[in-house]
């Protein structure tokens, strides 16, 4: 198959990200292993710069621009983590950043984005189209659009997390990856299937926003209305032109988990592993530990994709 991104691009991204992205830790959990009779390896992207893997794709995409494009600046739309990632990555590159954010984005994510020096433009995600707003503003201000997932350089950057995980722990049987628009999953698929041709890779979506699962079953990109889920980082309405072909051809299956299952993972990570993982970051773990894929005796990789959560809300979820 000819994709717009290949494993070579993931390798090139890894070189650009060396000493720029954090080589995040891989944690094990005796409790998780005992509960499931499997062997779990958690890739902790909640410890990445800005608290999520999105730094990888954002930094790689800005690094791939021409010097002139970087000087003029970048624009993006995001429900949060990509916004922070672009804000911080553009600061490291001395670029201007304009971020289009939904009015109901978590407070912590808006504050952090402003804190990195980015400018913010607010919109209503139930009535307005962020992609159209982004195109208009990018033309008006001469900014380069770096979308949150549907971009070859973003996908290549996101794939470096799975590459690091596999290089560290070796042959995994299964890899579970959170799925929103598919940047993380398609990058992970390129890395995982190249390094371990026999690995099975599962994408995991929130039940309320299972457009990826529908798309896989139908063989075309399905659009849904903005889903209401606590997994705000995966509340996307459709996969992308770049991400879908990779997912369609390489993924073993797409699973879903309920908000309730996500909530039940947060006390587990807090109590047992002393970690804050945001609801979207719990998707892969929830599917691996609670779904009906038989995992007994298997070596399981799980990407914990982020840890940005409003602390008051977090206290309610874990309390
Ligand atoms: C963006 C995000 C996802 C989903 O990533 P996609 O590339 O859109 O599929 C998952 N988890 C977290 C924490 C995120 O920020």
C-alpha cells in the first residue's frame, strides 16, 4: 500500500525529536498483571512535554516547515492537548501560534495554552466548523495550518511513542492505542507493524464517538455529530484522509469503552501507580483490562496518551 506517511518518516521524526521530546517511562503494574493474567507495559505519555503525546507530532510538523513559514507562524484548532503542543513547540521554534479552541474546552487546557504564549480564538463546537474558521484565519494572517491529526508530519511524530515502547520492551503481542482522529493510531501502526510484523494493534474510542469503528466496518470515513463524552481528546467527528487508509489497512480492530469504564480507570492509576491519567488517556487501558479481547498470557503494550485534567473534576472522579 502507498500511504502519505511511512515508517521511514517515523524514523526521521525520531531523529528530530531526540533530546527535544521526553523519552517517557514505561511502567509495569503487578496489580494489572494479576487482575488480567497478562503482562502490561504502560507507555506514559502523560509525562511528555505539555502532558500528552501531541508534543511529538506538533514539534515534528513545525520542524519540517521552511524557515520562512516558521517565521510567519502557525495556526491550529484543538480541544486542548494539540493546542498546548503547538503552543509550546512553536515557542521552542520562536514561531507565532494562533489556536482555535472550543468555548467549552477544559479551563486547565486554555490556561496552559495561553501560558505558552499562544493567541487564542474561541468558537462554539456545536454550531461552528473549526476547519473553516482555521482556513479563513490562516489566509488572513499568512499562518501555516497544522491540524491535530490529519497531517503526514503530525502522524510521523506521533508514531515515535510506539517506536520507543517497542524498542524498550521488545516483542509485544498486542498494542492498545487511544483513537480520536487517528494521528496517534496511524503513527503507532506504522511503527508497530514495521518493527513487529506479527503484533496485533487495537484502536480504542469512546462509545459515544465510535465513528472510527463505523468507518472501519463500512470501509469509508463516517462523519458523526460532536459526541458528548468525558474523553474530550477523542471527541472527534471523523477520521482523516491521511489517517484512515493507514488504519483501514493495518489495524486489527477498533474497540469502544464507556465513560463509566474510563472513570473507573482513574482511581486505579492514581492509587496503584501514583499517576494522573486524563479520561482520554485511559481509553486503551480500559479496553485492554475490561473488554472482551482475550489477553491472558499475552504481552500487552498500552499507550497512556495524556494526563491533563481539571483537578477538581479529577478529585470527584477518584473520590
Ligand atoms: C489527541 C488525543 C488523543 C487522540 O489522538 P488522535 O491522534 O486524534 O487519534 C488521545 N489521547 C489524548 C490524551 C489526546 O490528547
